């Protein structure tokens, strides 16, 4: 089996490095903000009616927590990296328990026309959630994951290699965008599947889910090829300790650089405040994001720090959220 690799040079860390970090062997990295609150993201409850149907024009995006989004437009509803489980791990480890609940029950979701999966990590590919949605649901995944999904019983799976495009309907397309990351679901399948982001286009709007990524030259490429992007979903958390996480997860300052380079008109911060994956305080990422936005003189309203369950109406071309 050929393993996927990132095309840009970066530090590599293996199982022993992760074990040293988790067992706290050696010096411990200090938080950037010593007084940052260790509190999860805010939460808003959604009713079935709130998400029942796509808007008449443009798109509606709903943050379901972590990297999970419900995207509705052009008459369809899409899920990206849906995780409704209480744990983002193969076993119910207390350290990986959800800290803030989903904003709605999975049974309250509308009809889902396709599920987009950026990679195979448990906090992005949640098998119980996918099985609840049904083995016949249409799935579009990063390259290399279809065979595994079919072994789990799913029958309608398409892979999308980097930079390739697929029609979901005649009015909506999805393009796989590059990212810098890795993937594994066990000790024995590291990088057997690829990792990506997704650009969704339809109804005059461009929406981009960055997936998981360290900062890399891909963002400038995405901006040059696809910008301006009306609405970005960009990760800001799971970045500490930096000597382990730098290559795979952006910190908030790097996320702002990605926002600028990818030419997003507006964006929302994701991959924070839901699961405790790494060492930073849960409330630190939004504080550092505000600091980085101020440094770049970008209004906070252009790169939003959301509550779980928050929704945005994205209209064509102007990037304005109503």
C-alpha cells in the first residue's frame, strides 16, 4: 500500500514522539496566554424548523461543532465531517469526550444529499454518525478512503483527488483542495488515505472548508485558483505543543494568514472549543485569533468566532452574511 505524503517539507513526528508528549516526558511547552479560560465554545440550540430547508437564494451555513458543518443552498443540504458522537476516539476515553453538545439531534437533520469527508481521523470521520445517516447515503471523500468505507457497508462512495471537481447536482460542484496533514485510524494505516479541503460552488457562491491543515503554500494556490471565496471555514485550534502540531494544525495567527492568502471575503473559525485534543486551554484560540486579526487590521466580523449552532446566510458575490 502506497502512503500519501505532503509535497512541502515539514517536521515529521512518529508514535514515539506522540507518546513522549502524552506521557509528559521532558520539558512541557507553556501556553501563549497563561490566563486563557479553559472553557468550550458557546452553544445555541437548533430546532428542526431552523434547518428544515435550504434558503431561497444563496447558502446557509450552520456550525455543528468542531469541523462539522451543515451547508444548504441550491435546493440541497450537505454535511461536512459530521460528528455527533460523544467521543472522537475508537474507545470512550475521558480525555476525548465532547465538551459541548451538538446543537440539534441527528434525527432533526433535514434530508442530506451528500456527505463530504476531508480525511479519516476520528474527529472528522465518525462511523456511528455515518451509519445513522444510512449506508446508501452519497459520500464524497478524500482519495484513498473509499475502499475502507465500502468495507464498512457504505455503497455510494466517490473519491476526489486533489484539484479534481465533481458535480453533486447540475447546479452544485465540489472541488478537492490541497492541505498539509496526515491521517490514521490505527497504528497500522498511517497515511493510507489522503486529506483535503473542499470548495463548494453553486448559486453564485463559493464556500470553502479547509479541512485539517498546517500552514502551507496550498492556501495561496487556492486563492489564486478559486478566490475570492465568499465563505471560508478555517481551523484555529489543536496547535499545542507547537513542536508536535505545527506541521499538521495551524495556530490562530497562521489561520489568519490562510484567510488572507486564500482570498476569503468572510470566514468562520472551526476546529476549536468542542473536543479537548491538545494542550492549549479551550478558550485560548479565539483570544489569539482576535489578536492576530488586530495585527493584520482585519475586522473581527470578517473572521467570525462562532457559537456551536450559529448560522450564516451567504449571498452571491458580496460575501455579506445576513
